[in-house]
């Protein structure tokens, strides 16, 4: 459909962030007439958008934005940057990854493991590199590990991955979605074009995932860190990691903090081995083991950024929802000073009470959500408020910490009250942690 529209009129690209800019370049290369606009740099010509033959929406543009409302009123099809790029990557096979938490790490692991097998690949999508940038290459790779947010899935109707991965489902983005069901429905669009030949990797430990994937066409490969009755499993008692019923490695071979990262390794291993029989030979499994051993933590995801005077400082700035922060807290093996705060995303923080009681010696609340965090947690766990100066937040943590403790930045909020993005927040945390 997208290719057929190239010569029928103007295509409007709404939003000129990284993905919007990349798809505009791709469309121009393919001979399309393109109108590209951004709300922050001049605004949108709504009449012109209403006359377009196709609108490409950047993921940061909400569905109720005037430009997209005009498109729908005028019957103009709306697609994502990913949908356009897929149309120009006919020979490339996709391993598509979505879920509330873990999808970036799983995507990076898949890319890393494929490379360990000598397979030409590229990580793209929500992980940072727009898929359109890959489509612009003279020689695109044979495989792409593609991270997809719910926003991207909403407007990618033609997605047919060789392998699809659903890491988990938990409340998130309730500042954008009217209901939790709306959010989950967008995640489930990963399976919209399921066929008997489809390969799906799903989380056996997530009841919501299993409930929603019952009866979906294709083969399901399941991973678990709670039961051995899965295609990939971890036994915490013995440290054994099994793949298809056979011991594959030990926990000590996985250089990442937390059992949730063991689950991420299991998901990635199933995605890679499920993508081709050539990736399941004894030699391939040995290479994959070595690939896991050499993988390093993603920036801003349970990343140890300092270990000074017996105190470990962990940057988990990417934890922008309560479920992700809960997993991080549950992975702590030392008494923790937990930094929570930023811009509220619509979730209650009470779900953190039990893990905080078990693992935290102090919670420091900050930013716009400070009062909400204090209201939800203050009567249940030791908590202090540190205001909207991140320097003051770190100073308070430094005053409270003792040798053998850990300072965990896992905010459960977006960063947009105090920082440009979660990367800036994490980088500031690392810089201040290492300051003398």
C-alpha cells in the first residue's frame, strides 16, 4: 500500500525527531513528494495534512494531536515510520520485541547474539536507530532486531515478524492512554498478522501475557525464571540455565544484575534459536553462550556507574514505570537508598511498598511526583523529600549511605520535569556519583 501511494500525491511526515527525519529522507529517496513538519519548529499546516495521501506519525505525537485528528477526519491513512521502512526492506527478516519492561535489553541481546553467530544484523526501532536509517543503507543486513513501543505498534498494521517477542505486560503510559486496556491492546498488535508459521517468544511467568496469547496462531516458545517447565528456564536454587530441556549455562555466566536480566537472556536466546534451525546446533549454542558472557549492561539499565568506598551506585534511569522499578528493587542484594521521582505517569506507587520494606533503608523522593510518592509510601517506609535539585538528591543519598550499601536510581517516573530525557538524567547521576 505504501509503495503504491508514492506517486499519487503528497505524503505528510508529522514530527521531526530522529525517526521523522529518517523516514522523510527515505521517502524522498524513493521519489515521494514530502511535506514534513514539527509542532516545535513552525507548527503544522493542517489543511495541507488533510489533503495528503498518507500521514507518517512520529511515535512522540499523541493520537489526539490536531494534525492526526485532521488526517482521520479526512480519511487519510496514518502509519508509523516503522511501517514505511518495512515496505522498503523486503528481504530483511525481523525479530520484533515489545513489552512493558526489558524490551531494549532483549533487543540489544538479540543483536549481540546474532553477531556472535556471524549473522549480519542491526538493532533498530525504539532502541535508538530508526528503522528508516537501516532501509537507507545500500546493503541492509539480513536480520534486524527491532524494538517496538506501543506507540509504534499502534500505526504499524502490516507487521509480520519472523519472530515476535513479548517480554511482559504491566501498567505504563497511563498519562497517554485513556485506559490500561487501550495500552495492552496496542501491545497485542504485535500478533495482528499471526500465521501458522509464526514464531512467538512469551513470558511464562506473566499471567497477563499468557492469558492474552492463548490460541494465537503459530509456535510459542516460553521462558521462565520460576519453573523448569518452559523452553528456556532458570533454577535459582541451582543456578542452572536450561534451553529446550538441556543445561546451557550457569547463572554466573550472565554478567548482568537481577533475575529479570536472566529472563531477558532467556527471551533473547529463544528468539535467536527459534529464528533458524542453524542457530540451534551444538556449535551455535556454544557461540551463543560466549555471546552472553561478553554482553555488557545497557546504559541507564541497572548499570553500575560507580563503586567507591564500598558503596555501589546503580543507574537505572530507564525505569520510568512502577513495574520496572519494582523489579530493580527486588534485585538488590545490599541495603539500598532508592531514588524515586520525576514526572508522574498515572500509576500509584503503593506497589513498591513490599519490595522497599525488604530491600530499602531509605527512599528519597524528588521532582514533580515528590508529593505523590510521599503520600503513597511515606507511612510505610523511611522516606525523605529532596525537592527539584538533583544535586541535592545525590547529596542527601551520599549523607545517608554507608559502606556495603547501594544507591539505586530507579525513578518510576519520566524525566521531563528536570531533564531532557532519561539519558541525561542517568548521565547526571553517574557524573555526580563519581564526583569527589
